[in-house]
């Protein structure tokens, strides 16, 4: 028997999910995270979950890990000190950047421009030049290169970036500088732009490579430390990390190209939602990942998550594929307040976090939060699962009463107002990735996960018109489930930059074949069998003169059958959907990409025993909660005792180890064959 272990490290808890590949049985575990050294929390969890499952670490064939270590390094400004080598005349490339200032019309007056990851004093020029056609214009001055590297060494750089003009078409000069750097700066990691991002637009290429260099020592230290500790524990399986685009990459590749794991954390939930959707018979899904501080939302169409070509972390926006995840400051710890000036209720984005946390947790929190409002309303019962976890309802009431007094309303009205506002904030984020992208949310199910997602999914589904509202199996550890059930992935890109009318199919095929060979070779090197590798292609197209492109997937067989005209017709269709208009100007093919995928594991879902529709065997007790402006009679159920086919009318609460699901009045929850809770309207309303 072989096992896959998914591990997702969050700010408060480290989630683990151990999956038996043969029968679909799984074990889940949550252990406190150890921010000073995440590997400690991981090892604690590994020991606990293997002991619970009765297996040894040697039985784990795949250790699959989603991490925010690269994200946190950027957000906290703890990346390495980066030196940058550029072509003569391009020293100011990071300072000039792009003329975009976030905010309103006067933002340029008050916006403090962030310090580039490679400081100007650590950016040096070297003579030598490649032309736009890839031909050498001036030879590389190797003496100047050595002098520049020695100067950067004296300045104490911890990582080196080499980004030369036109290196995306010919990286020979960059490669040579990398060889010299290995001599002059032994032990300093070197990132070459033509390897990290072989695309045109020198600023984006340079920024992405500098970001890669900045987090590389941090990620490398973390990954190598984790690998050593796992080996000491007896784990001999393959260690892979989750990429921002939802695929997996080997730990060695993650050390070299950490820019691809900047959004590793949120990607786990989306990949987990895909696996759940496949087993539940749902192909179109909106995801609602609600944590303590924020909510992440994404769109899955036809069991394929929507991807974007940029990864945004704080003020940093790098050119690397990522799942299209939007984040809003709305979570269980979001603090409710009434500003003195407006006297209008606000919720978030400030959060009580894990420390001191919501008042109901009794850990020193004093400010009212979304969790406290849920406790006051009865949505989070204070005596969960026979008393294994006690919430301080009286403390929560006292905190929310301060909001009621400030607004001049009753306690319950204030609590429900907090919930309504946070639900509207989530609704706004979901509209960004659906309606504003040309999708009708009524054609999608809404899946809520994370610690607080199932508490809010019913109400937000009502706002969106997205049914069913889904509370998946193990919603609190769905990110770890996603880590365990996704596939190996790698990609490469080439700038093409030719008008479509001047391009032949043979021109495209030649480049696509070259990229397919490269990506296939990378997965083979990572141990993926030849017969399990599939290569897909993408193309970026725009109208000539536009400053942005629309990415499209292409198939070589379809390309042979439909020709270039088939690609252009699809582009026009997608452009019309996104922007409601088309143009008469010529089409330009900008970039080509090859994506190599390993075979997705055929992990089965564990089927529940069949019930007769009556959930009474899982009922814990009757319960009163506040909904629709009045106190109502409901019931609390233990999810572990539910059977497939059980039907639960709202209002009701379904509790489990890692989350709580709320079924609202006028809705009915049904348990499907594999244990997902599907909530639908009982009647229109």
C-alpha cells in the first residue's frame, strides 16, 4: 500500500491529509504552526498522522506541500539582498518600472513608491549587446563582468540576477556571466532572465528574475532543511511543492525557480475543489476559501481553474503563471467597528488574527469579530461535539453589544449586520472573478471551505444565485487535500511577436515542438514516466497596437485542421466576451507556451454507507438560532455520523473536527455519495 501526504502550512494551523492510494481512505490532522521554523510543525503533524493511521513514514510515496514561505518573504521584506547585472545603459530599469500608480486620481501625490527588490546601488552595467534578432552586436566585456561581480561581492549581495537586453532570443551572454559568477561568487545563487522568463518586455523579465533571486536563498534554506528532517524521520518518498498555477514541481526545481511558488498557499484550495467537484459531478465551481484574516475566491469552469499570467503579492506583480485567485480582507477574525465620523458599521479588513483572536476564543481578544457575531447568533454553538471545544458566548455577546450600542440597535440585529456585511464583501470578491470576467454566476456551484467557508457559503450562494452551495468533505483541510491530489506541471515560454498574416503553421509548429521537447525532458528528469506526460500549448494573441494579450489554449491537431484562422476566430470570440467589442486591426501572435503535465493521480473518493434520508442518528441536540429577524428552532448534527442520501432541512448546524456548516431557513442540505453536503433552496426565496 502506498500513501500520498498533502501538507498545507497556514499562519495558525498546519493541515495534513494522508491519502491511501488504493481505497481512497484518508486521515486528517491539524497541528499548530511554528512560524519560527515551519518544518517543526510539519514534523509534529507527520508523526501524529502516521501514528493515527498506523503507518510509517517509509510508506509515504509522495509528500506534497503547499507553502507561503516565498509569499511571506516578499510581504515581510525578508528576501535576500540582490545584485543585478544589466546591459550598459539599462541600469535604471527597476527604478523606471511601469507608469502605473495604484489608487485614485491624486494617488501619485500620496503613494510612497516601494523600494525595488534590487537597489540601484546594487545594480551594475556591463558592456556587450545582443540585437533583437538574437545576433551579437557587441561582444561581452568579460573583464568588466569580473570587476562588477567583485564589487557586488564587496557590497555583500546574497543572490545575483543577470538580465540583459534581448536575452530572451539569445541568452549566450547571460550564460557566460553565470559561469563567471560561479568563479567569482561561489555559493551565491544566480538567476538568469532567459531561464526564468524567456519573454520580451525587459522590465517584466527583469522584475520576475529579481523576485526569483530575492526569495531563492530563503526558499532553498527552507526546502533543504525540510528535506533533511523528513529523511531523518524515515521518509523516502518524493518531495514536491505546489506551484502558483496549481501544478506540482520537484523540491529541487522549487529551489531554483521559487518565483513559481509565490502563490502556492491559495492554489491548494482550488486544486482540492477540482477534485471534490469531479467526485460530486460538478464541473463549474466558484470557490470561497474563508480563513481567519481573508477570503480567497477563484473560478473553475469545466473542471479547469482559470489562470492568469501574473502573480501578485503585495505591491509586487511578476510574470509567472498563477491561478486567478482574488483576496478580500474578510474572515472569521475580521474586526467590526463603527467609525465616529460616519456612524456606519464596518467589518475588516483589520483582523484579530490568531493572537489574541476573537473574544469567543477566550485568549485575550477584546474587539468584536465575525466569529463572535456567529457565536452570538447561534451559528457557532459554544459547546461543540460534546464539549471538546468551548466558546465564550457571554464574552462574544458583551463585545458585539458595543456595536449594538454604537448603532442604537438590538444585540441580534448588530450581530446579523456584521454577518451581512462580511457576506457582501465576499459577494463583491466573487463578482470580480465571475460577472466582471463575463461569467454568469448562476451557472456555477459555490463551494465554501477553510475554517469558516461552510458557515457563510449558504448565505453567499443566495446572494450570487449559485447553487448548490457545497460544503466539501474535510473543508478545513481542503488545501492539503488539493496538494495531495494534483499533478506535476512545468512550462516554458517563447516570445514570437509576429503578425498573424505573416505567420505560417510551420513557423508555429517548429517553436512548439522545441518547447514540447524541453518541458517533457524536465518532467522526465523529475521522475515522471514518459507515457504519463501530456504536453499542452498556449498562445497569447492581441490586436496590433494593443498593450495586453489574451491567452488561448491551442492543440496541434486542431491547429493543423483549422490553421491560423482558427486561432484568430477563437481570439475574436474571447475578446468579445471579455470586452464586448472586436477591432478591425490585424492580429499579432505575441507569446507561445508549452505546458507539460504529469498524469493526475486516480485517487478514488471514499463512498459513504447509504442511509434512508433520515439524519436523526447524527443529531446531537435541538438548538435555537437567530435568522430572518427572529429566533428559530433548529438542530445540531455530527457530520461524521451522516450517511449518503440524508436530508437536513434548515435552519441547521452540522459540526465536524475542522469546520461548521450552516444551513439557512428555506434551504435543504443533502449528503451525496462521497460525503459532500449540497445545499439548495427548498423553495424560491
